[in-house]
């Protein structure tokens, strides 16, 4: 396995140490785990993207009510 060395600030090292799942987890294991957690293995489908876009359009056009507005419209307390 090829290895490399990086330099990080002491404050970042403390943060990384605080993210370890177990005390003996190596920095290599920790960084790999963090990097893997950021990979989206299930990207949004075209249908989901369309639904999000429709929702945003509804918000921009004022077709969406907040809780207070909805209660007033439905005459609820």
C-alpha cells in the first residue's frame, strides 16, 4: 500500500480524534470512513428531482402555507 503524509492544524487533529468510533481507529480508517459517508450511493431519480422543482415553484408562487396561515384559513385555534 502506498502511503503519504499530510500536515493539518492541531485544532483539526483534535476534531478528527473526537470523531473516532473507537480509540484505536487509525487516521486512515477515520478519513476513509468520513469520505465514504459522503458518497451518495442512491442519487435522486428524475421523478424526485421533478417533485422538488415543483415544490420550489409552489413556494415561489405563494401556493404554500405555513402552519399559522393554514390554521387561520381552516379557522383553527
